[in-house]
C-alpha cells in the first residue's frame, strides 16, 4: 500500500529523482512483480537516466540491479541502451567471469550496431594472464572473435604470455588467429615473437612469422643476423639477410659486419671475402 502511495506521489512530481528511482529499484528487486511495477517509472525516467543508473551499478558490480533494469527496459520496449552502460556492464561481466552473459551482451551490442570499448579490460587481461589464467583470456578472445569485435591488444597480450611460457606452437596459432581476424600486430609484438623463436632455436619459423605478422624492425633484424652469426650459425644469418632483402629492407653496415665476423669466426675466409665484395657491390649501386 505504501508503495502505491509513493508511486502516486512520484507520478505528480515534475521530474523523477535519481535517488527515488534507486529506492524503488532496490525495493522492487525482491518483489515478484518488480518488472511490471518498475515499467512506468523506467519509462518516465527515460533512456539517459537508465543508462546512467546501469553504468553506475555495473561499475559497482551490482549486477542484480542491472539485470532488473535490463528486463524492465525490454518489457517497455525502450530501445537500445547507450553504449556507455553496456560497456560498463561488459567489464563487470568479464571481471565476474560470467562468460555466458558476456556472449549474450556482445550479441546485443552487435545487433544495436555498437562496438565495445575494450580499453577498460586491458588491465584485467594483463593481471589475469599474469596470474596464469590463460584459458580465461582465450575464452574471452573467442567470444569477441565470434562477433568480430576482438582487438589486437588482447591477441598480443596472449602472445607475449605464451612466449614467456615457451609455448611456441601456441604462439604461432595465436599469430594466425590475429592475422585471420584482419588485425595488424604492433612492431613490438613482431619483434618479440621473432626473438622468442630465435632463442628457442626455431629459426625455420622466422619466415612464417614475417608472413603472418609483417616485417620486424631494422633493430630486430640486425639483432637476428648478429645473434645467428655470434652463435656460429652463419648459414642461418645468411637466410636472415635474404629474408630482409625479400622484405625490401636493405642490409646496413652493422648487418654486413655481423655477417663478416661470423665467417671470420669459423675461419671461412672465402665467405668473409664474399661479404666484402657484396658490400662493395652495394656501395657501387
């Protein structure tokens, strides 16, 4: 009865006070007719007020109230929520590990033509991977990929974690997924993957990685040639130089010197002379 009186008073008020709306939401949340009774109040409050309420509850991880409001909005056909509210809700669902709800929400956003703002999830992703919960991040990436909404940052964070654990085959699979999603890896990521493969002795993968992710920085190419040469792997260093030239990157003095020293180190005077001749040819052209 008291709430009937309160609703009557609210109906007469010129504007719906946010605190009053919150009180009704809290109280009706435990009421079997919550959705029906809140309908008129939500309609009166309007989309902007409800967006702010949902954003605020989601940020506080008060998902019970969020879900009541979502049901009410659907019941009164208010239309699409503003992206701000759904982004807060997405973050809250992810942090609560409610991946089924994440999937439903992503479909809702896609249907409304909204692109999620994934920036607020960066810290969570980094912390989750740091805690060794790799599968959780892979599941999130899978859900985002299903709706065509994944970001390069998420793939790269996963790749760097996989590199740390030495799981090169997993790294290559994630690189393929990043490429297949039409995303571009950052130069830092390309460099890190190439270095990981080289240090693991898997130089055969370098060409594949360049094909998947693009050309690394000149700094990393120098490092690759120098590293191969210093490890006595002159043939591999030559292969790196050939890869550079295929990618349209001209070897510089530092690279030629590393290659020359590699041949000298294994007492291959003919090979060393050949490098000097190539330097002269390069300078002549």
